[in-house]
DNA sequence: TACGACACATACTT
DNA sequence: AAAGTATGTGTCGT
């Protein structure tokens, strides 16, 4: 919800001002009203600024390859404003670790499947002056993930054959019951060196901190996109899940499938900052986020990694943004005061994610923020999870586990990465292995978000705050987001803003 | 130094 | 209009 958009806003806009203005002290001193005003101002500016950035990005993108062209994002077009604004770190081309193909009746000629992975890293990263993607270890990142299969035949079983080298299972062919996505990070130039990612609850330190877990997702299709997803509230029920797996992929039958076609990992942070974060150019270390697509091969929790996509290299700074004022995205100029550089500057980052051109596909691109909150739910305990068909474990219990008081239970998963046991335990917690199905859980606390998530909108529909906020920017003046924009998104993705 | 935790202030949502 | 909650960030302590 709010997060994404919100952040964007805030970070982008307000903070800037404040920072620009003077730093926190000012804040404190300043009257609230004052700030706000400034905020507004800033916001508007922010927009432009954003745009600019984007351009920059674009340029860089080109180089990066793979990035989505600005234009591409049409979907977002609806949100265009924002999308354009936000420059997000581009992703490198998809790397496949084996072969996916449909098991045609005539076993003889399996149809090869091309996998596309879409991922958008929101919020945290910003392009530093030197055009390097940078983010702060302490700030949240959000990563919107989805994938597509082409061709996509929902009812035809799929099989995966790992590339010989890639896995221990090489040579074997697995029947794929479903797919899940996850994110991880590694040191650029050193894939072997993985960097842990952590996911906080809205409560932050108070709540549990988990690693991002695999989230079962249906492939994105033009059709699938929107409505199908609703699983949330109810969808959460296992059936859905199963459906997926059972059928193969969430076949349309369900109507909406249980599984969403997109998931947003929210409140993600790098466990560690890159070495030399900050200024030292020499030996600068970079991290790369990896959006992974895993196939559920039915085994005990076995998920086999099918493909992944690494993001552009990023510098993760460990210190307060204030320490890096100089750098910040100065370029954009965020308008407002030159000082702009202030802390907030970084914030400017992008609020929203863009989608790759690919997104276009199903319209999928459209922002699907929908899923976002799911995890938490899971995390917290509720678990709605259903994971694999096999186990149906968790359910109710988990829920209670959560209960308010405990609110979030945290399961220290010891094994995050390392093991893949399907772990029942993980279920709730979202162990890596565990697949989370995005749905909502009635959790104790964090209600809002969850609910939002639930809401309906997988995609465009109403966007959560994001839209509004953006709009705000445009409009400027409004203080409260209020509901200015009922932004309605047409299926296509157009939204209408009132103001 | 870098990180974890605490705490404050702000921003946004309801 | 007010309150609550989520997030950013400064700072302290380790």
C-alpha cells in the first residue's frame, strides 16, 4: 500500500524539503504546517525531477540493456506519471538454468517454453550522481516480481530439465506443478557470494525479521492479470493453491486463480552494506538483486530454480543518508532548494516501479502492487499459507500463533537459505523454501496493509495510495491524499484522475 | 568501521 | 480534524 507509493512520496517529496531545508532540526523546529506546505511544493517539483531522472536512467538503461524503455511502460502509462518518474534499476537478461517444455500428448515433441521474468525494484535505489544505483541498507526496498511463459497453455503439464551443469539433478526431468518466485542478492562479480536480504514487518524491530520467501505465483498472462488474482481474501484458502499445482498452473478455471501473477516483496533490506559504500571508488563493491523463478517439482518442497534475473549493480550504503548528501542524486535537482541534496534526496527514488516493456504483455505490467502485503501476513504468522499441496499444515494454527499479542511471531528460521526443506515451519514464516501464497491473512496487527492487499486490486484497479500520491504530486496542493483520485483504472490501465 | 537498536520526527492513511 | 501507523533517519552503544 501505502508503502510503495507512500514511500515514494514521502521520501521523495517531503523529506527532501525538509532535508533540503535544513535537516531534521528544522523539522523539529519548524512548524508542522510549514513543512507540509513545503512538502507540497516539493512534491510537485519532485515530479519533474523524477522525470528527469528517468531520462537519465533511460540513457543508462540503454546501456544496461534489458531495461525497459520508458515508453514501454505503457501499462503503467496509467500511472505514467509515476512510472516515468521512477527510475528503477534495470534488470539484466533472464538466465535460465534448464529447459522448460510442455509435455504434449505426443510426448514426442515437447513444446519449449520461454520464460520471461519481470522485476521492478522500487523505492530504495536511486541513481547517484555518477549514475550508479545506490540505496541505503537501512531503507526499505520493494521488488515487484512476475513471470510469463510463452507460449502459455494453462492446461498442459510442464516439465523442467535442468541444464546439466546447473544442478545436481542435471539430466533429470521434473514435472512442474507450479512456480514460485523469490528474491535474493549476491555480490556483483561474485555470484557465489550471496548477500542476505531481510524483510521487516511494519513494526520493524518490534516485529520479526525474515528473509524473503518464495511466493507461489501464476504466470502472468494478458488475461490472467487482473481479476484473476483476487485470491486474497478468500483465495488464500488452500484450494487455490492447490489448484495451481494441481492443475498445473492456475488454470483459469478458478476464475481467479488463487495465485496472483505478481508479487511485491516489501520492506526488503540488504543485511549488509557493500564494502566501501560511499565514496571510495576503489574497490567499490556492488550488490545485485536477483529475481528468481522456481519450479515446484513436487518433491518435498523442492523447488528447483528455473531462471533468474539479476538487477543492475547497486551500491548499498550503510550509513545515514545524511552522510552522503553530496552525492545524492544531485542531478535531478530536485527542485527545491539546491540544497536539495539533502537527505531526502535519495528518497526521491522511485516510488513506483516501472515495468519493463514486457509488462505490456498482459497488461501485466500494470502495476500490480496487489500482492504485496501477502508476505507479511504470512510472516506474521498467519499463514495462510498453503504451500504445497502436500502439506497443508499450517493453517489455523499459525494464525493463532500470531495472535495479537504476539503479533508477529517470528520464526527464526535458521535455515533460510541453506536448506530447503519445505518446512512446515517456514510456512508461516516464509522460509525460503516455503512458498507463500499471497493471500491475506487475517493477522493481528497490521491490518491495513493486509487488507489493502487483499483488496481487490491486483492491478490497476485502484491503486493504493500510490496513485493517489502521485496524483497529488500533480495536483500539488492537496495535503491529504484523501481520495482525490479515485483513480480508476480501466482495464487497460488507464486511470482517471479527477483533479 | 559497520551494524544493531533506540528514538524522534515526519508523512500518509483512515 | 484527529489519531494511528509506517517509514526515514539521526544517534548512541557495541
